[in-house]
C-alpha cells in the first residue's frame, strides 16, 4: 500500500478541479486572454489597500475577535440595511476567511457523514466537493432550460429530498448559468424547506451583479426571522478582493456562539488588518461596485452579440453574475473544446464538465474584464466556432 491509501477515503476521492486543468494547460502563454476564473481583471482599489496597510502599520497583527472586529460587523449591518431595506444588527454577522470558508462552516453545522444536501446544477463545483470531503452526499437537481433561459422546477427539489436530507444549497444569481430566482421561486423553495424541516444555505454573492436594475431578489425578501436560512458571502467579487480570502456569514444571533466555535477550530479568525480593508470596502465602495456592474453589463452585451452572430451558439444573456454559459451546436465534449480553444484561439474558458450535471456540453466565459479584451476574446472565439 502507498501512503495515500492510508488517508480517509473521502479525502482521497476529492475531485480535481476541471477549471484548474484548463488554467494549467494555458497559463503563461503569450497573448492569452484568461477568462476561466471567476474574477475581474482589476486590482483591489487603493482606498481598501490603504486601510489594510494602516491597520498593519498600527500593529494590528495579533489574534483578534473570532467573530470579526466590531467595526466590520457594524459595517456589514449597515451595508445590508442599505441594500435590503430593513435594520440588521451586528450580532447577525460573522467574519470568515473567504466565501468558501463560510460554505464549509455552513456544511459543518448542518450536514454530517451519511447525510445529504440538495443543490442546483450546473453549479460552482466547490460546494459538492466540500460536502463530499465531509462525508455527506451532494444531490444535484438539474436546472431546466428554455428559450427564456434557465429555470428551476421546485417540485424536482422536493422530489430529491429523502429522510437523509438536511439542507438545500441555493446560489442565485448563479455561477455558472446566471440563473436568477424571482421572489415567487425563492418563496416556493423556502416553503419546501419549512415543510421538511431543512436548512437553506443561501449563496447570494452576486446579488449586486444584476442587470434588470437594483439588486437581485433575495431570501431576505421572503423569509421570517426564525427561518432556517444561513447566508454565505464574500468580499471577493464586489470589491475586487479575490486574493484577500475574506468573507462573511449572516446567521440568527442565537447561533453566534456555535459558529464562533467553528471559526476557532478552523482558522481562528481573520487578521484584523485585513478586516480594516473590508470596513473601507463597505463604507466607501458603493461607487466602485456601481462602475463594475455597469461595465459587466456592457461586456455581457458584447459577448451576446458576438456569439449570436455565429448562428451556432445557444445561450440566454444572464440576468445576473458575470458569466456567459453557452453551448455550441455539435459540441459534446466541453473539456476537449476548452483545451482546443486555448491552443487555437488563445482564450481561456472554463469547461461545463467542471460544473456538474447539466453543464457537460457548455462553456463558461467570464466577461468581467476590460471591454477591449472582451471584444477581442469574443472575436477569437467566434472564429474558432466558425472553423469547427
């Protein structure tokens, strides 16, 4: 037996990222336009970096509040009040070491070995993988597709529930599809969770990247205070902070001690100086967010026009997030296609196979970049499609 055979089976079976494979294949190529990862092209704004630097210079390099510094939790309450139209208390928020850390904590609190979590697919692959590592079974419910875009059959969610189900994971607006739930759908999913006594883990990280005006509909709009909803979120997308690894959870105040304990036994808290940057992001970042959403909206329309002009691409312009998830007529192996696009078009896309059931024939184009790069990447991709 090799050393690896002595590790836990769940750890050994953790899947390799299908996105990382394409990135490794194309990384370092001259002139390549990298649209494979879920991030924009801008560095973190100066006003955020300067606040973090000031905190470090002031000596905020010691252990700190595991729940998050009081100033950041208050800033999170104020941010939510602005965007969701009601009062929030600092005691409802917990600072985490990234959105992924928030998801892991939510899984640890709700789903154990041998139990199940239902999620909507195609989906960001990390949720299903993290559930599997924990010994839980991720159960996909595949989004339906029509001429009007992606949609969810709530009856299919209910049909997927078994006596082992403990939670439903809902990401809206969605990565990779851009599917964005309307209030009626959110209410229907919440009603299913209530009937079966389940938790909802709500990933609304792209709520402000919504192209119909204002933020996207939210479980905040339809829930009651005692509903079993855990919100997971991150500073990564809105404020160009993907490399900072800082996020948050919104939980019922009664759950604070439990989740603080989970933080203690995972990363023991986020560095205080990083949290100073996050405070600045929340307090001063609204104009930056508005600019990014406007640019992403224009980029979405550039990609849509370019792909439509080929006459060979099936897609719906996404209502939210910043991805175009599309299928090309005759293309059945998106992994092979993504590798070929790197080689022949010098564009990096993510293969739909990385996003689970329902995505196998699709490709994901992250359009949250400079408009000239989006235009050039779309032209290169169109030429590749025409050459098939």
